[in-house]
C-alpha cells in the first residue's frame, strides 16, 4: 500500500514510519521541514488543499497532528480547535478529493474527559463517522492512553502503574489499524494488567501485595523507588480490540521490571 503519514516529526509518527516502511510505500508530511529519504511534503494541515498533493494516489492516511492534554495552558482553545478539528476536516477533504480508501485517526483515551482537549476528540470522532457514512472512507479511530515522552526510566515505570501505555504498543496498534480488515471503529489502545475481580475488591487493603502477586518483584521496586500507586485498579476487556484490530498489548509493569531493573533497583 501507499501510506501518507501526517505530523511526521512527532513522537508517534516517527516510530510508525519505521514500522510501516518495512512493507509499504511511505509518504510523509509535516508543517516543519523534515530531513528524510522518504517522499516528503511540507504542509500545514489547517490550510485548505494543503494535503491534496501529498495524498494523491494514497491508499491510507495515518493522521497524527494534534495538540494534546500536555499542551493545555500552553496553547489557546482556538489553537486546539484549529489543529485538532480544522486540521482533521481539511485532511478528510483531501481524502475525499483523492479517493483515499482508509484513514487511521489518532483519538485519545481523553475522549472520556471533559476538558477542551477531550472536546476536540469527541468532535473529531464525529467527523470520522460522518466521512465514513457519507463518503465511504474506512476509518479506524485509535484511543491511546498516555504515551507522551517520559522524563526518565523512573517516570516510565510509575506511569505503568497508572494509566500509561508503552509507545511501542501504540505504534503496533497504528500498524494494525492500517492493515486490518475492519472498516470502521474506535479502539482503546491501553495497557492490559491481568487483574481479577477479587484483586479489585482486595486492592484498597493491600495494593502493593496485589501488584506483587501479578508481577513478582513489584513490591521491592515500588518501595525502593517510592512509587505512588493508583487509588484503584480495574479489570480490562480488550476482546474487541483483539478480535477486530488484532491488538494485544505486550508491555506493562512486569516487562518494566524485566527490562529496566535488577536486584530491586532501576538500572540504566
């Protein structure tokens, strides 16, 4: 397939490019100049017709440009609207003009929130549904949990005790979304911890022990690093994501222990 990846310089797009290029013909686009061996178009997705040339002859657009929750307070609501909503609209307009078959659109688990960032994701998903129903474009919407660049390994580990997901799992989800047989849907790209209902009930009384039972060695790391634990845990069901997308997350606090700790201490 010929795949256009927008927002090519971003945290996610750079990793997605590397993976998709193994099997597909890649075209990149971004508002800034990017030095790359791939075909590249410098374009501001907020502008009318900006992606027309880049998306000509393309089978799939992976659309990633957006301001995120971490940008709240640094950018105005107008800026969020212009990039997250207008940018998505202009991308779809180009997709219609060039008869692009599929769009992979990056939503967020913040979709379930109530701030302005969440609002832009709700509107964006409604737009995705409109272009699927009215114009027949296949649209796969991915709702990843937090995978923003972490400050250090300690920060990464603590995030995996809370709502974070590993960037590598998100990249894999985008690759699956570009290639899967599903033609429309929204999918949660989150971490999976194999907690039981009994674990959930007992958690408030012995949280560290619950984590240690699931991931042996967790207690030693949690106490040594003084990790803050979440106030509650949940049983996750990713059967839809697995059946329709093929998504099975590989990374969690247990893999963190294996990759980045030794004898109960974090290693470089």
